[in-house]
């Protein structure tokens, strides 16, 4: 069905069409072309990192980041159970074992106390997943990783534009990944980026993402690589989106503030704000106090032309990663959480209408 208010839709009102037509006119449509270099350079500048390597999507960004770190068979990688499945699948692709941790009730991010409990002699890395536009507690996680000599990977698929203590996410770990899927703050349709401040890691990512092609010998492949390259067309869209990024982020923050202004019911909770985190609200997210109300509210909003989506199912409940151990906070958030419309084209009157609909559900 079509919704009056979809949960998300991209804004493509900048130079996207102009740059894509330039690709078509010049025939540079595959994995070489000026827009790839420009997008990588401008993205690195934007988030304050030294190196950025474009890839075909956010999942492979995580995978090639882990490959570059040497993660493989026999290793363990700690990851929150409450995350999109790509964070976990990327670990499995390397042959390593995902080790789950629970979340915190206030910020919904991975619980650092649980991380401490899960570190073993086989632990090689931690993936800090920044959820819904906010940031993990990076001081604590960085300290833990340093203390235990672990690699730190940041999954920034949902945190483009997010700052923790005045530093952009993606700058705290050894390496980081970003996603540019159609519902992300900036999009290339499908696409991703691997960022790092370590030139050797960057070189490895570039090597592996391009079929393991040796630097100075044509058609000579000295490692098992992958075809993870971004196309020039996708990069052209990404560059145009990057030019509008500040506008998108400011509008998303404004939309979140409008929701907080107009949603009057105490039956829903927002992600807790920390004064040292700039939340960019990739998705405006709510947790309903009573589990029984979540799906009923979603159905009520659907009947009124408002699309929503539930929080992720915890990875430990999935058949391929099933564990009988309970992760109570992740399970609670998954059953009670939902995302509401938060795309940049929403105006205050739209947000007011959606908010009034949410309020009316709880007083009807």
C-alpha cells in the first residue's frame, strides 16, 4: 500500500541527476571514474578521517574491514545482539564466531559491562554498532579494547553525522564502515564506505575490495579478493548527497525535536539524550512502555496512512545464530521499539499530524 507518510524516503533534489547524466555522457559508469575519487576524498574530509574507500554496500564494508584486520577461523568478535543482521553476518563470513552482548535500557547501545564478561583468549575484536543516529559510549569501549589488545571496528551505518564528544563516529576505532542504502541519511542507492586513519589498513581494504589485484602488475592477483567496488554512478549520487548532508542532518534533528514537542503521551519513550552526543536521528525511534501496545499502535498508524517499522529482532533469536541465553534488554527493546517517519522532506505540520495520531491511540 502507499502511505501518506512513509517511514523513509530519500531527498534527491540536488546535483544527483546532473552528475549521473555526466557519467552516462562520458560512458564512465563502472568502477572507475572521477566521482569515485571525489566522493571518497570529500567523505573523508567530512567525517575527519584520513582515508576512505568506497564499496558496493554497507555489509561488504564491514566484511572487508574485518578481512583487513586479519579476523578469521578460531577468532571471536563481540557484537550487540540488538543490531541489523549485517553486523553479525559479516563476522560469520570471515569464519569467526559472533559473541553477543546485551544493550542498555537508556541509550539502547551495547552494554560495556557485558563486553567485559564476554572477553576470552579468543576474542580478537569488538564491533561497536551506533544505533538509530546516536553513538555508543566510546570512551569506555576504547579503554576496554586497549586494555585487552582488541581491534575496535565501528559500524556507522546509522550514525553518519553523529558526534561523540566533538568527534565524528568512525574515528575512535581501528576501522569503520558506513552504509548508503536508500534509507540512510545520505544514499547512493546501494553503497558503503570503509574509513580508517591507518594507511596500512586502507591499503589492505583497497587491495581486497578490488579482487586482490596486485598494485604494480596487470591481472596479477596475489590474495583472494572480492568484487566489492562502488560504481561511478553510485559515487556521483553520493557526492551530490554529501553536498546536501548538513541540510539533511539539521532537518532530521528538527523533526526529532518536533516529535518531542508534540507527542504528549507518557506511554512512549525516546532514546535517552547525552549532552556529549550529537544524535542525528537516522530514524526517529520510540519504545512503547507496554509490549501489547506496540503492534496495535503500528496497525493504528497504518490505518491512518502512517508507515512504521519495528526494531530489529535480536540476532541471538535468529535460527542461524540462536542461543538459549536471554539478553533481556535487547529482547525488551525489540518487542517494544518502533521507528516513525523521519525523512528530510517532512514539515512541522506533518510531524504534528503524526504525533496527534500517536497521542490519540493512547486516549481513545
